[in-house]
C-alpha cells in the first residue's frame, strides 16, 4: 500500500517544532533570569553610627552589590567603591561602580584593598573590623567580611554559609555583623565617619527583594 507523502511531512514538521522548543528552552535556561527591586530598607550599622554619612540607596534597581574596594590615604579609609552586578541568576555582567567618598585633606599616598562575594553572588551581610583604638573618634575600618547569596531562576536566594574576608595588619577588633532581611540582597550601602581627617568607621547595607522581570 502506498504511503501518503503528507504524513511524512507532518511528522517531520512536528519533530522540527519539538526540537525548536527544546533548543529554545535550553537557550532560555542558559540566558538565566533577570530581576529588579523596588524600595528597600537599611540594616543597622556595623561599626559606629556617626552623624556624617555618604550613601547610595536607589529606590529601584536592576543591580546588586557584589563587593567593596576601600581606598586609604595616610592610614584613613576615605573612599568605598561599591562593585555592582546585574541582578540575574547566572552570568551576571558587571555594572558601573558607585563610590562613597569624601575629600581627604593632604592625601598623598594611597592603598586599596578589596573583598567580594563569589561569582554571580550578591552581598547579604557585612562585618567591619577596627584598628583597636580606644578613642571612638579614632576607630577606623581596617577589614571587612561579606556574606553572599545567588538568585535562582525564580528569585529565591541561595545563601552561602562561609564569608569572604580581607583584613589589614592593624585589624584587631571585629564588630557586629549586620544582615539584610530574609529574601533581600544589598543594592546599596552607607558609610559613616566622624570627620574627614579620620576616615570611615561604620557601614550599613541598603537591602531590597529581587522580583523577576521579562526583558
């Protein structure tokens, strides 16, 4: 009996369509999911809550905080660079950094040090280390610990139990750890200081919940 040629064409068409769906699903997974936030809340301050601050706290954001670079001059930490990543579930590209800084009088020599979460992870908690001075006006940040989390394709946070740490030789006094509320990641930060001749001595996180978006 002779086979209807249209049957073979329909079968081939169905197989091609199914293969296309599989390939599309694979590409969608490879591309990951993108997220954005709205609003936010501040954590408490790790360190000392001084009246003078520099902060970055966006009302909405497609970027999350990935880590910090602290710049010192004459032993004073006067600049904190916020390293940002696109809020996504994988292969999250870098974004432009934000800087919390003040003009340090007589700045001559500089030293940078950095601490970051793992790849594709966003900061959820921070802890500062002081130089051990008894006078509160002379306490300065000399080390940082950060904890991070990744975001799964549906927006759930997958927390790391370990922290990443950077400490200088004169880091002798670890202060209180501050954490974003459950389900929130840091999208900004605030640095506290007593004067522009002393340097930063407190750090807080601006935290918001990632919500899945269609791009």
